[in-house]
C-alpha cells in the first residue's frame, strides 16, 4: 500500500530543497514531540523512583558545568568563550551553555538540541541509502522505512533529555559516510571540494565531541582516499593536475593531523604499568579518583609496533578503571568483569569474544523484562537478531561494496567500545547507533530485494 | 462557508455565551459554598460528572442513530419517548443502587440521587434534539443551555444572599431537576406547534437494529475517548476533601467541548458535510479537513492564551486552598490540550463509519477496549489526577495516529497531505509542551515553523500542494 502511495506521489523525493526540508521537519517535530511527551506523560509511569527523572547523575554534572560556563559568559563573553568548556566535556556542553546564555537556564533545552542532531542523522541515513541505490520506487520505499525505524528507535527517547555526546558522534559518523559516498560518486571538481569540506566538518564535529574516535575516522579517511585513487586508476581516467594536487593534499593533511593527535593521546603512557599516569578526565570531575592496590603489568610484544601497542594499553587501562569504579559504586548491570588482558597478544586473542559480545549482547532475556526499560531493550535486540537472521537470504550480488565498507567501519567503532565499557547500560548506549546502522543496512537490502521479487 | 450559511450560526454564538455563563456559574457556586459545605459540594460534583458520563457515553450513539434514520424524525413518537424514558430510568436505578450500596451512611446521597434523576428527564432530550436539528432550530438547544445556567445562577444568588436554608446544595440539585423538566416540556410544545404531530405508532426502533456495527463502534469509541474520566474508581484519587470539586472545575473546558462536539458541531458541521448523498466524500473531506484542523488548533491556542490571562485573576476570588488552585491550573491546562486531539478522533471516526468501514478496525477497537479495561483493573498504578489525565492523553494520541493511518490506507489522504498533517500535529504538540516547560524560545520556534509550513504548502487554497 505504501508502495502505491509512493508511486502516485513521487514528488516528495524529488531533488527539491523544500521536500527535503519537509522530511526533515517531520523527523525533527516527531523527535521533539516524542521527547517532551516522554518527559511529561510517560516517564512517570516507567520510572522506578522519582529521582533523576530529567537528568542522569552524569548529565547533572555536565549541566552544572554548562551553567557555570553560562555565568562566565555573562561576565565576559569573548574572554571566556571556548569550544571545550572543561577537559572531558565536549562541544555539546558549550552549545547548551550558549543557549543558557541567550535564553536562560532550562534543562529541557537539551531535548531541542539533541533531537536536531538525531533528526539530521536520520535524514543523512535516508540520503545515504538513496544515494547508494538506483532510482526505483522499491529503493526509495526501503530507504524511507529504514530511516523511519532509525528515527522511531525507542531507546533513543531515553537519552533525548540527557547531556550526552552520542547524538553528535552518530551525526558525525553518518556525515562522514555520506560525504564518502558522495566523493565516490563525484563527477566534477567543484562538488568534490564541497563534499570534502563536508567530510572535514564531520571530523571537526567528532574532534570537538570525542577526540579519541577521531583515530578511527582517520583510518576511514585513508580507506576512502585509497578507494578513490583506486577508482581513478581503474577507470583510467585522465586525471587533471588539479585532482592530483587535491589527492596529495588530502593524504599529506590527514597523515599529519593523525600523527599529531596520536602523539597527544599516547604521550601519557610511558611506563609499562597499565594505569600509570593515565588521565581520565571525566572520572576526575565526579571525584571518582581511585588508586588501586596492585597495578597490572603490561607485557610489551615484540611483533606488534609500539604505537599500536600503546593504544591497546590505553583501551585496557580504561576498561580496568571502569571495572574498579563499578565495584566501588555497585553498578547494577556489570559487564565482562572477568576480562583479564595483560598484553597485545591477549587483546587479539579475546577479539572474537568481544566482537561477538559487541554484536549480540545483551540477550533479550538477560534481565528481568518485567521492568519496562529492559523490555524495551529486549524488543530492540530481538529486532536486531531478526535483521542478522536475514543475511543468508540476501544474494551476495546485492551486497554493494559500499555497504561492506560502512558495516566494517561501524564494527570498527563497536570493538573498542566493547573493550572499554564495564556495564551493559553504557555498552548499549555507546554502541547502539552503530549496531542499528548495520542492522538497518541488512534490512534495507533485504526489503529492496524482496520487493523486486514481488514485482 | 457551510458553517456561515446555516441557521445554526446563531445557535453556536448562543452556545458560547451559555458556556461562559456556565463557567461563571460554577466558579460563583464554588466560591459561595465551598468552605461551608465542602462535602456536599463534592457530592454534587461527583454526581454531575457521572451525568456527563451518561451524556457522552450513552447519548452520543443514540444521537447518531436518530440523525441517521430520518424516518423516525417525521413525527414525535410517544412510544419511542417512553422507550427512552425506560432506558434512562433503568440506568438511573442501577447507578442509584450502586451509590446506595456504597454510601448508605452518606448524608449527601440525596444530592447525588437528585442529580442522577436528571438523567431520566434528560434522556429523551436526545430525540428532541435530533428533531430540532432536522427543523434547523439549533439556537433553541443553545438557548435552553443558557436559560439553564442563568436560572441556576439566580438561584445560587438568592440562596447565598437572602435565604437561610439548611441544605442549599440539595435545593440547587432539585432545582436542576425542575429546570430540566421544564426545558423538556418547552421543547415538546415548540415542536408540536411547528407542525410535528404527536403520534403513538409502533416504532422501528429495536435494540438489535440499534446495536448495529456502526453504533457499536461509536459506543466503544466513546468508551475509549471519554469514559476514563468518569470510571467510578477514579474518585478514589481524591482522598482530601475538595479535590473532586477542584477537578471538576478544572475539567470544565473539556466537558464543554464534549457537549459542543455532541450537540452543536454534530448538528451544524457533520450534518452538512456528511448527510448529503455523495458517493465520494474524500474530496470534500480533503478540502474541509485542513481548514477545520487548523481552525481547531488556532481556537485551542486562543482559549489557552485567554485562559492564562484570566485564570489567575479568577482564582484569586475563589476561597480554595493553594494546593487545590495548583491542581486546577494543571488539570485545566491538560484538559485544554486534549481538545484538538479528541476533536480529530471524533472527526475521523465519523468519516470511517460513513463509507470506509473496515472490519479490522472494528476488531481492533474491541481489542483496545479489553486492553483498556484490564489496564484500569490495576496493571497501571495511577496516583494523582494529573497522572490520570496523562494516561488519557497518551491513549488518545495513540488512537489518533491509529485512525490517521487507517484513513491513509483507505486513501482519504495523499501521502503528501498525510505527512503534512502529521507534521502539523507534532509541531502543535511541541509548541504546547515547550510552553508547559516554560521554554518560550521553543514555543516561538515551533509556532513559526508551523506557520511557515502552512504558507509554503498552499494551505490557504484548501488543499495541501507543494508550491514548486
């Protein structure tokens, strides 16, 4: 039925700014409404206790930082303005402080900001899907359904009023993928430059929110450039000098910046103790400072290069600190408490388990599903399992290689997240959008294929 | 323009006047007797709310039935009136028995019984109202409402100033009864004067034909939309005395709106739109829908804005504790933002029952009612009046989207207008909710988006079209 409706009213997907604006407005108005209705009408039935209804403890601290920045801005705007308000907090807090500065302190402003980024993400997902496939009605239908599922994902409503970096990082991830696909399909230099700018914008957003994710994005950029070069060479296009300069510029720029960032992040770890001198800013602010009795010794490997070794050490150190804090504060849903990794070799050995956990945990019946939040999680995980279950029914032909690139990038995010987190809650929140993107890609291919068959 | 050319326009103006007077009457009433007779005030308002339940839950399908079967409306059928009396009286007996079993020791049971007895008088009024619609005398209905409110106002004034009666609220309840009966007599007299014969013929009306699919749907739909307000157990929320009074004061705009839907909009708008013999209602609906929809939203916004100006000043004059005043404001607000949603629900139902009746909708609503009853039997714990309203709000919203989808699948809308309508609903709700959270920037933003959407989609032409 939807197909028929789409057929007769194809104009909504025309290349028309107004129609895209209307789709964006649909997404945005849905999210703000759902966020406010969730806060006003639904949360009081779901909540177990009435504390922290609007803001979780972590968001409360971030909110206080935003309020203090707002007060500083009131004193002297230009002097005190900075993109990163405090170490460990991203640009989302600054945006919130800026809103507070203009409109007055009201934590509900968050819903408006977060839903802006989330609706933009849903729109980008739709655009990406439309960009990959051909122009048929089935492609449009399946893309639209998938973006609607991304939008309606219930657990995102739980976080909509929180001060989290997730929405911006998801947006940045999708923006990079979108600009990558556009760059892949680009036919003239002007639009190529435009999409290159978009990809740098996504890097800037990610840097201002989660700078440690930037390393993954740089790897992505390298792959993109490799694919681009490969494409130019394989098609035997006569490259213009401008294009050659452009690609060289990209390569040099990305290597240079990635080196700078990698130096900045790993300079803190020098000794062979895992926890030695490692600064964990966020934990420091909540006064979680904790010095363990015995520190695990990290064995250096002879076969793995030093700069990779240091990164793996940092990931494991984060995991260790999170675990220690869990024990200290009594987390309700601890995750991977028995993980003991003392060298890069252990790290690689545990990779299959971690990948498995990242893709399939938490199982639907792991927690008491009589509690509404666990019921929601169970239903969502079931949906993701169903999507994975569809893989054997898809022809390998219809797996576009761009899809494979997107899926592998999303897995690239999921792995370090699964290593570092220590509760199911944070696993679910941090990994959520990336896993959802994988599931939706599979669903989309399946839908497109099956509707073609029915034709 | 149907609305303006109809004679009913004077009726609806009178109706607005009558509702204003009714609001004033209730405020005045509470102000005069609240501290002296709080318990009896509670008893009075409980029974009045039960009455509202009967009006909405049972009257509306009958109204629909009479409007639809024009045969019955040629004469005043005494047997039919007697039938209606007997139905009303049965309901009165059952509810009176319920009250009697529960509140035998209650001294105020007579107030409740007197108010409930109004039902017996009120019930045949549905039939008379349909006759009045048929002869285009809607102003009489509104006029009778106005008369009812003003005469009660006079009685309250006399009781509070010059007379010393031991049971003033009981007196008011009894005078309610008398006034309703006199209105009934007046209607019969006017109708018989204007050419309707009073006949005693065996009627076509039977319970089996009455509970057809359509009527069943209407009954169940009314149960879903309106019933939660009056289910008996909800009175248990109000452990403190005076809470019922505050609640029923605050829910007044909602009640008025319900009566407005049942009697006036039904008569003026729906009769015009749907009682013509047209095969395809889609076109008329598509053109009128946008105007009605946005009209209702704008009307709601105006009511909200005006009431926010006047409610604090009105509340200053009422001798009610501060806690109750806060309850009044919250419930008042929630009951107002429910209005457009409920209006849309009623509109969709009318449309779907006309010529797009799907079997699955029938079963689905049946399922929803069972679900709803089980929820109310204790699965959801509801502790306060605003929680209660929240539950109803979410339920009605879900129902609205269900009906919107049904209408879309029956090709009443194009995909494009469907999306625009959904965006309009979302933007309206967002702006209202940001207003609720004192996020005025958001209110401005969403209202601006709403207006720009209406302008860019050629709303003023009546149909949503992309202006490209």
